[in-house]
């Protein structure tokens, strides 16, 4: 403090650098660009099909032909990748989820169409059985309804191989089975898919924020009152996430995911600080739905709320963010 005869005043004034736009920009620590965004999309059978999702305002399920122009826009906007989530027909579901590795399945056809139309766009595929099982679990179940690990891993390997053979750039196991990253990596290498990357959902929590997603992919009714507590992580745990990430990296993951994002920013930060690897976060359906509900009621400004949310995920350490707001955010960032 300095005394000029009229009182005490600070020599260091933090507000000086906040006074003007130019100086605020000069000291800005975190940046957000379209390159940090990935657009998740729900794909359905048929042609010229667009289905609104009631619990996710502004999000639609798209048939493959409707998806392709959207993919072209992603390229124009500078968004590097798209993440596919198929919504298979109800009559294709089974206890063992075998439609998941059908070479002519919905996901596999969507991959081929996207890579033909937009070869420069990265295509990420979800490796999990829940959209394809009659019980809505991410794996195979025994007589007691328990999701069995090793049999599920064998099924996931077949699913991941079918995606790689269709041309997927990145396979993203989201199931949380033990050992599946190592098994998938070994299978990909053995089949000659040495360039196929693995984005491991390493810290996927048993969160209540997945509800609208399960509606979107049609697994909610199949799951019913069931839960995924025996394989997804307890929301109370943080150290466990680091162990999960370490194991997946040892087994050959190229990137790791924390899911959900905003309620788990501490996990994103710990993972990035500890391992320094490409770290992704999923701004999930429930987070999106809450924002859109507040926007609809006039309680929040959509652009400001979305961009602040995404920036906070980046600030925590995420290199990439899967978000249903990706296209809107990219347009705002461009403008």
C-alpha cells in the first residue's frame, strides 16, 4: 500500500488488466476453438428421417442420408470429429447383442458413408452393447442378471473389429469392463488395424445425468429399473479414476475420457495433471438438458451459458469435448 497523503492505495491493482478488451485477451489463459469440439449424433434406419428427442431440445436422430450434409457442415466449421451412436431397430436386439458386430449394421454403414463423403472428418464409434441388448446393459448377463466381464470383452472385441473394418478412425469403448482395452488393442494389431485409435472411457461414472441419452438410443425401456453400478464408477470416488486411467493407458489406449464432464471437473483436472495424455470429457445429455431447460425458461442466455460451460471443461484440462452443442458453439466461436 502507498500513502499519498490522502489515504492508503494499492500498488498492485489486479483490475488494471481487466479494464479493456485487448488486455483481457492478452492475459487469457484458456482458449476454446472448434478444434476442441466433437459432435455426438444419434443415427437411425431409413431415409429422409429426422426424429426430435423430447428430453434433448434441438437434438435429432438422423438417418444416414440426413447425416451426411451435417457432416459436411462439421468440416466447414472446423470441428475435427463426429461420434456415432446408433439407434437400432427393436427387432434387431437380442440377449447377446450380436447385431453390434454385424458388418452391415447401422453403425458400420454410417461409418462407410461418412468416410466416403467426408474422408477428412474423424469418425468415432461407440463400443458398447447396450443399444443392442434386450436388457439394456452394456454387456452380457448371467442367470442372475449380473454383467459378466470376460464374455462381454470377447463380444466387444468383435464389435470394435467390425468398426475398424468399416473404416472408423477411433473406437471408443464406453462399457467399463476390465481388460477390454488390452483385448481390443491386441485384436486390432493382429488384424492389421495398427492406425485405429482407442478412446477409452476410462472414468465413466454411474451418473444420473445419462437419462436423456438412454431415451435417445432406445435403451431406457430395456434397462427399466436396472442400473449399472457393478461396472460404472461410484460418483464418490476420485483416486479410483486414476487407477482406471493408468490401466487403460498400460493396455494401449491412445486417449482417455471422463464422463460426465461438469460434475467431474476435478477428475478431468487430476487425470490431465497426473498423466499428461490426450484427455477428453463428455458434456452429457443430462447436462445439456438442464442448460436447454433454463434457456427455454429465459433463466439463462444460451450462447453465454454454453460457451462458459465448455470453456470451464477446457480450463479443467480437457483437450476435446463431446457436446451436443458442438455445431452451435463452433458457429458462435467463428462469429
